[in-house]
C-alpha cells in the first residue's frame, strides 16, 4: 500500500500524534557544531570569512559573492516569463491587501493615572534568505517581503546563492515586492552576514525565509542576536474529511504537499472507512503521473497516514494534537468545526479551498509553523515585522495616588530605591 491506514479510537489521538512526530524527529549529526564554527568565524573576521566560505567548492557556493546592481536586477527580472510576472504581480497585490487589513495601529487612552498606550513601530531592516537551484521559490519572496513592506520596514535585503544563472522569477518577485538590495550570497555565511553585518551586507534586525538544514540551524543559532521568523521544518498537510468530501480533491491536496520533500507529511483523518479507501485508491492512481513521483511516494510511505476515526470530533482532536502547518476541513459543514480547531498554521475551509491557494494567491503568507509548533507559533504577517513599545505618561495627581501602593510593593521585594523613587513624587 502506498500509504498506511490506521484505525484510531477516541482517546488515542494524542498517542497517535506523538507516534507520527517521533517518526519525523531526526537530527542531522554534526550540523549544529559545523554551523556554529562558521557563524563564529564570520562574527570574528567579517566579510573576509564570508568570502572565503563562498569561494569553497560544494556544498558551499564556489563563486565570488556580489551585490546585484539595479540595472542587473532589472535585466534579470525582464527575462522572467511575462505571464508569470503578471501572475506574481496579482499575487503580491492579494498579499498586500490582506496584510494591510491586519496592520496594527498605535493606541493611547486616558486613565486615572494619566495616559497609557502602545506605540507600533516597524523594524528598521529585514534580511530574507531565498534558496537557489531546484529549491528556488519566488512565491516565498512575495510571502516574506510584501508583509515586511506593508509593515513599513525601511530596508529589505535579500540573499540568494550565486548560481550561474540567478533564478529570474525570484529576482522578479523581489522587484515586485520592493526588495531594496539583493546579494548573490548563499548558505550559512549569508545568514551570518545578515545577522552580524559583514562588509557590504548590513546587519538585519530579523532574518526570514526557508533553507536547508544548515540554513535552518544557522537561523536558530543566531536567534537572540537577531530575530527570526520561526524554526521551519518540512511541509505538512492534515485533512479532516467526511464521506461528503470528494476523494479526488483530498488525494490531490495530499500529493501537493508530498511532492515538496521526502520528509513532508500528508495526513488524512476521516470518520468514513469507505472514504479512506477511496482516497488511497486515488493516491495510487495519480502518483505515477507526477514528475516528482519518487519524492511524493517516499513522503507518503514514510510520513503519510490515513486515520479512520470513530467520529469527526475525534478527527478534530487528532488535528489539534498534530498542530499541522496546513489544515483542510472538507466536510458537509466545515464552518461548524472552526471553533474546535485550536492548533493550525492555516485553515482551508471547504472543498474549494485547496492548500495551494494559500501557497500562491489567496493573501495570507504561506510561511507557517511546522512540526507541531502551531501550538505556539503564528503565521508570518505584518505583526512579524513590527515592535510594540509600551507608553506610560502619568500626571502629577496620578503618580501621587499610586505612590504609596508602589512603595508597599517595592519594599515587599526588598527594593528600597524603587519605593523612594515613587514616594519622592509625593513631595510638593
């Protein structure tokens, strides 16, 4: 069988989800140690170290890093398929509209103390990492750069490996999204350069974007020096469906994630054994038609699952335990399930809301929490590129009314100077 089928009884959801997670938990031995060495070297020696690593042969770039001029950006972007360019412009417009509606505003209000509030300010500079080669995804450029631009980020810097021919679609997407500077620079050394600042590469406040295991480790290790979007893992989809759903749709959507990566996970939870069998049959029929069938087959075999649950409540409970990146609800009344969903990066409601709609054109960013981190992480959005600063503006009467309580609290913690600071405001 192309994918394993399981019978899950109510109450077994957590244990089953833990088993799925354990299968995907695999460490890359030595990755952190090697990445840490490169990061420390770049932090110490700056651009000299960046250049040395870039010039090394595979798995490094083997090419001199450089910054693209505006003329080069325009020339490369102009070589992009005009129809694709138009599609990307439409996608960027959708993302821009969606993110603009989420943009928070500064607020100030009056209280007995005086004025309290919150100031909303954008980050100054954001770094975007874009993989090269076969893993180049111009959609990820739009999904990271456009929300940053909407948030008001002053400068967006993009790093992408200096392949012999830079991906025209990625450069075009960067132009459409308003990326300010593009460096032909890849790998851990690119993350280090953006984290610490190195030569012409300026230090960023935050680094976002996908990458291989080494890039992911580098982002995790520089967190604290700079902010990052999230610790991203392989893509995943979880579908909750009943026998009203179309098995062709469900199978197609599972394959859309399985073709990403051999480590990707496609999971179906249903209350209908007949529907489960129909989806499995459809997977077996459609898999050989895919150009990336070998990758998809490995993903389905190793990390995919079809779970037949006692009822839809159990299927939803399983989804909450898995906390998937993408969650599709394909049932007779999918909206009735929404209040029960607690953990998901993005929810796609109904049979006409396939996950690829979110990948490319709906509007929300497709940069989403994976590996169960939707329990505490959120989708990338304008919120990811702003800072919130608390504002306190007390009147003379306000602090005098509060001073004795502050002093009492401070002395309970042994902080006499804190108490005196408040009590001094009582003096006329």
